[in-house]
C-alpha cells in the first residue's frame, strides 16, 4: 500500500482501457453502419479513447504522461500529494501494452459512420494537441487495395523507439518470444530507495525466487504467451496501415531491417518454436526432462504451460493453461507450420 496521498499511475491499466475503447469502437461502428442507434456508442468510445491517449502520452506543453522521451519507453509513475511525479524507470512488458491499443478501419466503414470523422475534426479544432498524440487515419497514406486507416495510442516515431527496446536480444527479445522483464536487470538489478523502504527487482527468467504476489513471476522475466500473441496481432495491424515502407531493425543492432509484418512472422516463429522439435529432436517446452523429451509414450503429449523460461523456452508454472497458451494453434495456422 502506498503512503497516504500517493497514487500509482499504471501504464498497463491505462493502456488496457485504451485497447478496450478502440475494440468497442470498432464493434460499435460495425453495428452503427447497419443501425444508427449505435452511433452514440461509437462516438462515446472514440472520445474516451482520445482522453486516454492524453492521460498516457501527456501533452507537449505540460507533459505529465507516462512516456519517457529520453528512454523512449512507457513507465509507471507515482503521483505525489504536491503534484510531483516519480517515474518508476523499470523496463518491463508493461511498457509495451500501449502497442495493443490499435485498430484498423476500412474506408467504407468510416464513410458509413461520418460522425467519427466529425468528432476527430472537433478535437483538431478544440483540442489540437490530442490528435497529435495518437496515430490517426491522417497519418498514413491511402493505398489501393490496403486498409489505410489506423487508430492507435502509439505513433510512428514512438513505435520505432519501443520496438528498438523490444527487439533487442540483450533486453526483451528471446529465441522464444518477448520476455516480461529486460534481461539487462540480470547484471544490473533495479533498485528503488525510499523513506518507506528499499526495493529491488532482478531478472528472473523462470520461477519466482520470492514469495511476493504468491510466488508469481510472470512480470519478472518469463515469456508470457497471451501478451506475446497480442503483440504479434498488433504488429500485423500496424503493418496493414504503414505498409512495406516502414522498416525496423530486427534484431536491434543487426543492421537487418524488416517490415512490421515480417517482424510479426519472426516473433510468431519464436513462440511456436517452444513446442516444435529442434535440430536435436527436442522440444524446448520440455526443458531438461529426458523422459518427456525421449520417451515414445510422452514426447508427443505437449502441455500448455502458464509461462515459459525467458532464455530456454522451457515450460514454467502450471502446465494446463489451455485457456491462453493454446492460442499457439492460431499462430501455427497463420504460418502454415505443423
């Protein structure tokens, strides 16, 4: 519990609401195109999305958002009673959740619900700083045969800044997906020293080494499959809008540049690699368990673990999470792998 008067401003909590609004906007617009009774719902979710964008991105003149320009990353922040803010400059998967608040829209749908464009025009006139905080359909060029319209919390330049971190093998990029904590903290633990106590976070790629939060280590280094899946989906949506001209280095530092669609394919391949046999005939998900790796009665019975070792891909935590880890089937279907 924070001391009296302090408030934790959360990147992920804010971004999840942005994601909720943009998805509900897309649903409401589909309904409004057939039934005008849903127009008010669509405009409500659009307006809420814009104000969430202000909360998480801040404004050019006042700042106060959760984006850190120097580090090119989103951080949680503690709001103090005197109006000051203390950013918690810890690079975790939380900083990438704003990427998930993204949706593409076909031109025909926008034309069927012109009130959305009217609301955007109102923001341009009355809150001119807000449209600049988000990627809107004004940011991307219309291309024949493509979906050009994008609404997202993260704009092009910030997108590249985040991806530079995310696709760095020394930080988040593993051979088996995106880690939930930067590997940088393996040798440089994060420390927060306060009058109320001193706190440390270190990179923990498998099971938690403490009993905090019930011993759960999801956000301390392992690969969390559902968030990785959503990141792949988000990159595909960004690629729909920005096209093949928008290139990002993959991996960071390699000098090799790929489209966002190609990067989504690479990440998808990393995730599915957890379950597929490698050149030695072993499945990373089984780790060092020789019975599961080699016994004919067990080697093809694949568990769906809660999360996965950030460096080896071995299954960690509960082994029956078919409620979310089974979405690997969607990735295999998309790529055609068997």
